[in-house]
C-alpha cells in the first residue's frame, strides 16, 4: 500500500467528532482512501483551472471552483 498523505489518527478523530461511539480500523482506512481520492480530483481540477487562466500558480479561487465542479 502506498504511503498516505493523511494520518489515520485524524480519520478516527473526524469520525468520533461526527458522533461515532466506536470506530473500526476499516472505516478509518476507507474514510482516508475516500478523502484522498476526492482531494486528488479537486487538486487536478484546480490545476486545470489555473492552466485555463494561463497561470502556473494555483489560487484559492481555483480550488473553490474545482470543488464546485467535482462530482463524488
């Protein structure tokens, strides 16, 4: 398995904060996988938005636009 950008402890914390009484290892791993997949899609969209604007720098506006256009 490839190294993750997000720590597994954070996933437990997010699930607990959402109201889970108990969190399985499988659910924390699945949340991490899903968040990474969504983040990757949004990041690629943001890079594309910056490219359309003839910029090499990705700005917050690009990320916001990419988020609105990203479909889960």
